C-alpha cells in the first residue's frame, strides 16, 4: 500500500502566457500540506504568471491542474499591491470580512461570529484599535496588515503571497516572517519574494522560475546545486549558508 501523502494541488506540464505568447513552459509543481515554498527568479521570468495559474485566474495553454474535490476556502491571497479607491467608504472590519465573500456570496450578510473573528485577527496583528477606521486613512504597512487578515479569515488551506513585504512598515516586517512561520503550522504557503536572504531562513523549499520551473526540496542550496538548477540569482545568504547566483537558466529540463 502506498502511504505517501497526496498533494493539495498539482500542476503538470503547464504551458501558460498571454496573447499566444508563452511565459511558462513545462511547469510541474506539487503543493502539500504545510509546505512553505519560496518562489524566486528574475523580473519577467513568470513568477506572477505562475501564481495566477495556481489561483485559477489564468487558464494555461496546455497541461493539467489537479485541484482537491472541494475547492471552497482553498486559497487566501495577499497580492503585491491591493489597489482600491481610497475614497471608497469602507472601514477596516469590512475589508477583512470581504475575505469571506467567496464563502458567503455577494449579498449575504456577515454574522456576529464573522465579525468577532475579524476583530480577533485585527487585534492579533496590531490593528485592533483601527477596526472602524476608513481603509483610506491607513499607511501602507497598516493596510498590508489588514489585507493579511483578509487573506486568512476564511481559514484557507494555501496562502499565496506576492512580494508581501513590499509595502509594509519596518516594524511589521520584523514580525511578518515569524507570523508566517506560525501560520504554516495550519496551512501551506507559497510566497514570491526578492528578499532572498530573509526568506531562505523560513521557507522549506525553493522554486526558481525563469520561464521553466526548477524546484529544490530544501532551503539550503550550495553553489553546485544552484548550478545544476540553472538559477539566475546573484547572491543569497541565510544564516551562514552562502548561495551563488548564476546568469541564465538553460533550456534543458531537470
């Protein structure tokens, strides 16, 4: 009997892109319970495109995406920059509750229990005093705290993060990765980041994306291993372990 764990979600031989132009080619990736995958790679290499494919926002040209039988509350998503009209009359609590929209539907009201959960999350992440504050009155770092609460209020199985520390304040940035470490006890995390020296201290595995995807099963990478993965990163360090960066991916698959 095969007792090996089954992935929550799996990409098989994915080609994807825009307007018939391929951005990702031959991508294979499996996400398991409690994974913490760091996505690295050059600008324009396809990292955000990969997230869109995973989230179901972009239909691939070819290949297969295997989702679980029940997709409800599968994803929580924290984009690089949550854009909205700052004049829109919505407060912090309402923003967090909007993370339940896919579960509740557009016209169903939120319960007292829903609001209590939102307030508890805001309190936990340092925004309890702002629960009735108009969202447009917050700083960038404060907004990102609120958007993190929105991303996790539905108790998703996979949290998707696209450059999550781009707009956070320095105080929250110090707290952010330990928060993710704690969240990783109950959900899987897939995170795109350029903050390589920091993420390598927390992620469990690394995928380098530059049109193709090269997956490494550990956060510890020697120069020789990176060379075999053809990963174009200049220099990464985490703890005392140095990482070397190469110039370009080669076209061959692993």
